[in-house]
């Protein structure tokens, strides 16, 4: 191989590497600035929650009741601005901390269950549903770090 060919091959390899490095670096910077996509699938959430609540709660709650409680929970989150409608490729612009209090949420969910005529035999079932639903959010990456006391 002639020296001129080797120089052109080396320059071509270097050029391809530079182009790839610039493209990957630009996309990495763009993706770092965008909120990660946490995909919430209601059917998956119902299955996840139903599998994680204790057996006694599983015996008392139907899948439809779990689904209704999860939908009510999502509406509660939306009412507090925690479920915005335009999150795809949105830049991370969280200005204030938002803390979800399990006790407040559970109390609200008990009232909502009564309004929707969901027969909760034991109030602890709502507690278990809330804890399992928050665990599902954590599993899909939809929550931030725990707040300090």
C-alpha cells in the first residue's frame, strides 16, 4: 500500500470518528436536558398493585375496584399538578418541590371510594393500594427522591 493511501485511510477513519463523536455528544446533551419518559400503563399498574397488596386485601378487592382506586389516585395527582399533559420531550423545569403525603392521599382515597360506591371492607386496603401504587411509580421511574423529614 502506498503512503498516500494510508494517509487517506487514516484521515477517513479520523473523520468518521469525529462526526460520530459530535453526533453522539449532541444527542447526549439533548437527552440529558429532557425529562425521562416514565410510561404509565393502567393495565400494568393494576396488575402490579394487585400482585403486591397483601393476600387479605387481594381477597377483598376486585381488579375493577383496584382500577377505580388507581384512576382516582391519578386524578388526585393531576389536580395537584403532578401529572401535566405535555411531558414528552419537555425540558426539566421543576421550580418547587412537591411532596406526596401517604396519609393525606389515603384519607382522600377513602372518601373517593365512598363517593364511587367502592366497598372497602377494611380501610387498610386503601393504605395497601396507595403503597403499592407508589411502588409502581418508583418502579417505572416516575418519582424523584424521598423528601427529608
